[in-house]
């Protein structure tokens, strides 16, 4: 009789070897499955990766203005114009809609594109089909003072005439544009927002869409304008360099624009507060005239018919502007538009007016561009009326 004897230590070794090979087989199998799945995931992710974004091109032109000659404030008639051409412009022969961008005071056409943020947002938006491709134009509305207020003035220049009678024809002559009011839009921020709105109120046969970002001077606020500056210092000043406090410079530039007096140096304007017996006194007639020409709500009844011709009107404002007058005025402006039956979009948002316009998900990308997508005609085939 044969007796097989297996010692305990040998049994444990065989059991360990069995477990080792079993686990190894399972591990190899798991790796194979994971590898196969990984290949599929990698292919799927690769397919969902965004394609490289085509970039547009910014070109610079100089427009020599005849309209801006012989201003009292010495405006340079050689105006810089920055033009963003969309990615498809050089690859096609098609014509494009045009959006005119108006900058605020203490800015320029150069500064509009300086950081690269605006061009990046446009490139992104076109690649993502947020809006159809268009040309964006930013002309220089700077001056020797703090800037202009988008006015026609005998002292500071006829800037509205410059825009309509020189800038628009210049762009239409030098670039492939759709020469039709349905394919021209207006936008801008702060004082430039005022400019965009005033042009829409005056020239609905030239432009058809407007979106203003935090426009100012849409109306008066709860604090009277006359209470914000030292009028004695303003009247004592002999040049803009001596106007260094608070609202002094913008106030004088406002009065140069809307109370011009070419025969009254050094600022060539009248004032809403004049000096009388060495003391400042409100000039009621001047104050009324300035408000009537400067504040947009003063002309709403007169220009409501023009606004009703617009394809789209939109504006927004920041709740936390340090000058609450701007917030209050925009709140009242939208109510007055409603009372006149003028269709429009208006939105108050949390934040300040300085830091949210041109961020990745800021007001320009999430509000202005989708607004243009809804109302701006970006293709010749969409136009139903004659050119203008």
C-alpha cells in the first residue's frame, strides 16, 4: 500500500502558488479590459475636443476729417480707426455687417484693442456660433480734454456728423460691408453707451440695432448735477490742467459740448452755475438748456418715433456703480421707454460697470453678442430693404 504524505508546509506553498497565478490572471484580464476601454474613451474625448479657433485681424486706418476742422479745443483731424475683420474676411468675397463700438472718456481706439480681450471674445463667439461674423469698428473719439460726449458742438466738434457723414461712408468705401441699416449696429460702454443710444435716437435710417453697456446721462439722478463740483475753482481755472478735483474736468467738457460759446475763453463755454458778485449762482436758463441737450430722457417723446424704427434696442447697468445717479437714471429710462411704447430689453445686474464687460463670461460675450445675433442682419440674403 502506497501512502502519499503531504506535509503542511508544502500544502501552503501549493495553495500560495495557486492564489498567485489566479490573481495574476485576473489582473492581466483587468488591464486588458481597461486598456480597451481607455482606447475608446480617448477616441471619444478626442472627437469632442474643440477645433482650433480661427482668429480675425485688426487693422488700423487714418481718417482725415473735414467736419472736425477748426474746433476751439484743437481736435486733431487725423482720426485713428481700428477695424476688426473676422476670420472669414480674407478667405471669402462676401460682404459683412458692421458693429460700431464707441469708447468712453479717457479712452481711445487703441485702448479698446490694447489688452486683446475684445478680439479674443469675438474670435471665440464666431467659432462657437454665438453670433454670425461681422466687422467691428472702433474710431478714436478722444480729445485734448477728458474726451467727448458724442455731441455736435461749435467748440468741441460735430462728432455725430463725423460718425454718420464721414466714418460710416469711409468704412463702406474701404471694406466689404453690407451697405444697409439692417446690417449696422451700435454699441459702447459708459459715455460710449450714451453715444450709441443718441445715435439710435437720431439716425434709425443709418443704424438698426443698439446695445449700450451701462450708459450714462440717460437722465438725472436724485442728486442735482450742480452740487458735485467747486464752482469757484472752475471759474478761477485758466486751463484744463488746473481742473484736478473730482468731476471738474468732465463737467467742463460737458458744458463745452452742450453750452458752447466760441467767444468765451479759456474754456469757450457758458456754465450752468455762473459767478455773480463773487459767488456761484445757478443760471436757470443754462441749466435747462444743458439738461435738454445732454440727458437722453429729455428728448424721448420727441424721438420715440425714431426708436420704434429700430430692429433691436438693449442696454444694461451695474447695480453697484459708485455714482448712484447712473443706476437711478437707467431705472427711470427703461420705465419711460415702456410708457412710450418703445420695445426694448433692459437689465440691471449685480456688480460694478468696470470689471465685467470684457471677461470670458462678461456682459459683452453673454449679453451684447447674443443680442446682435437676434437682431442684426449678418447676411446679404437676409436683407429685405434697399441699401442706405
